[in-house]
């Protein structure tokens, strides 16, 4: 059985949920609501992991590898499923719970929570990167990266991205290559990377890196530094996940009221991002 229970405490089972911090308090609110709705059966205690994805994984791998009994529930990034399942650190979701937690969930999301035909995670949050922009500065969001960089240069404002050498940079490069019309892999061991769209994607990354619209910390930027830079009012545009809005509402309401969201920009005009 997961969790621990003190004899005579009347508090039910105590469950530790290790999960990445989300500025705005949504994780804490979910844990509180879940605990209350259990009617004393259990209490979910949030153990927040760092904002950096690589550090999140490192902390969990160390604990799980050492068979730390304090880890009951994991807020797992989709790219960890195979590694954690293969290591024997996760219990598979069996029926009838499997059907319950996958009802109404996109097949692609279920795939990311599965390994070798078994489900190892209950999808609870599908998190897509958006183009965030300042509606008080920008009337219509740019459709392409080229337009966005030019507009930021004209405004004298930054564009926030994730370009530190970690998972976030991998995500950005992959998204740019896909948006240009090709892909890194066409099969488990087959490299695709059609030359022309790949060069277009990398050239656009290079254009931003060498532009005055690049944030001063672009080579060490991550999701957290991006939202902080945007909340400071230094930026007109930001590529980031949906937590950024809740964070801004909590930390920078004057910025939040002027935050608009749009699709990830196209790399090649007319090629869907």
C-alpha cells in the first residue's frame, strides 16, 4: 500500500505527491480539493520539484533508484514514461481504473503515458506551448517567426523562449523543425531531417539568437526565466506553456490583463505550425 498512516491519528493515509511546481497555485488547489473529497480516507501532501525539467528528473531518479518509501505519487513528464516503467519504478494502471482514467482522453496522450502495451500514468494535464503576446503593444499576433522578430525589434522588446541546453531547448528545436515541414525521425531509428526545411528552422533560431529582440539571458533561458522576463514587462512575445497565465495573474496582474494567446508561429509562411 502506498502512503503511511499513524495509528490513532484519524487522518487516514498520507500520500506524498512529487510534482513540478506550477506558479499560480493550481497544484496545491488540486491536492487540497482531492484530499477534502476523500472524506478523510487520505491526504495528499504536495512535494514540489524544481521548475527545471532536467532537475525534476534527477531528483526523482535519485529517490526512486534508492527505493525512497516517501515517494507515493509522481507528476510525470511524458518523456519519462518508458525509462521509469522499464526500471520498475511505476505500477501499471489495471482495469477498471485504466478505463476510468483514459475515458475521453486523446489517443496520443494515452500513448505518452504507456509503455509496451501497459498504461503507467493517468493523464491529468495536457500542456501545450502557446505564443503569448502583449495586447497593449500588439494588435494582431504575428503568424510567422519572421514577423514576430521584426515586430519585437521595432518595439524594442524581447522575445522569451527556452534555449538553455536542456529539455526545453530540445522541445524548441523540435517544434521549429516540425513547423518548417520536416521531422527529426521518421521511425524509431530513421533520421528524416529534409534539408531545406531543416535549414529554414535552424536559420530562424539563428536569426533570433543574433537579434536585439533576443532576451539577454537567451542562452540560459528556461520556462521559469521566460515567464519572469515577461512578467517584468520587458517582452512583447513569449513561447511558453499555459501555466504562464496563472503565474502572471498572481505575480504581475498589470501584465496579465494584457496577455493574449495565439498559435505557435509558422517557420515557413503557409506551412502550418
